[in-house]
């Protein structure tokens, strides 16, 4: 089972995926937590280039190829072997971020992005994508007050984040069986409960619960 978390910046993905990981470990599941961009030694080097505020002159095509290179490494080195071993894989962002940010946000050609993504991932898609939905204004305020790293992607305009969010909604509408949308405006505990209920339901459906 391959589960991804998606959502705008500041939607709490990183907190929620950690809580989900802890809940799965407590349920004795064999689970692996990773993230994009990064998740491998090579991917983390690519992440540094992507996040460097000095690199404001990255052209959109370079940006997509770097995200995709990081993803190809992660899929080949980490995700596919883990799935083959029966491990549940949790990933903080995946290819849908490329469609939402570079496609709908930056306006790059969606067919080209799909082809690049298929090449990078060998067509590997998540079984379940949890979308933490939040108004971009709230997400940005959270980001600014969180004390987390402030990176190149945090410097986009509000319009960019609005387009990205709308893109996520379009992606979710296109594949309703894969996507579950969760209101991320609630407290950490409320959102975590909704995430856990969704994942438990899916695991039960797949006959994998209880784990172990
Ligand atoms: P990160 O610090 O991981 O932020 P978050 O906690 O919000 O995930 O930064 C990742 C940034 O990279 C985020 O702004 C989204 C962006 N991104 C893309 O634009 N395209 C992609 O394909 C991926 C994976 C991320």
C-alpha cells in the first residue's frame, strides 16, 4: 500500500504524516516514511538546489526535471523495494505536487508533465492520496509563524497558491477513488483523527488490518 499526503504549504502534512506513521507503528504495521523532494542521499542534494533562495533564476523546465530526478531516485531506491517487501509506504508529497505546482500553478504543459512523471516513476501511482485542504492565506500565515525553513517555493504569490489549490481539486475530481480530501483547518488532533479513520478504512478494505 502506497499512501501519499498532498496539500498546500502550511497545511500540516509533515505533522500529520508523522502522526500517521506513529499510529501505524503502534498498530504493528511494517511502515516506511519518506518525503519529496529528497528521501535519498541523492534526492536530498537535489532538494538543496531546489530550496536555495539564491536559485531564484531556475527556469520552470529545470525545476520540473529536478523534482522528477529526485522522484526517480526515491522510487527506484526506496519506494519500489519497500512495496515489494510488503511495507506500507508513506510519502510526504509525490507526483501530484508536480501536477499541482508546476502544472496548474506555473502553467506548464500538463501532457508533458505527465510524460516526464511516468518516465521518472515507471508509472507508479499511490493507492491512496490524502489531500489536506486549506485556504492558501491560512497556510501561508501558518508557515510564516511556524519557525520552519523558509525556502524558494515559499516566495510565490498568493495567486500561484490559489491556482495550485484549484489544481489539486481538479486532480482529485479526475481520480475520486484514489483521493480523499480532508479539511485541514481544524486542530492537529481533529485532522489526525480524520486521517487515521480514512487509512484504517482503506487497510480494512484491503484485508490488511490488523497489521502484522
Ligand atoms: P517542503 O519544505 O517539503 O514543504 P512542505 O512541508 O510544504 O511539503 O517544500 C516542498 C516545496 O516544493 C513545496 O513548496 C512544494 C514544492 N514542490 C513542487 O513545487 N513540486 C513538486 O513536485 C514537489 C514534490 C514539491
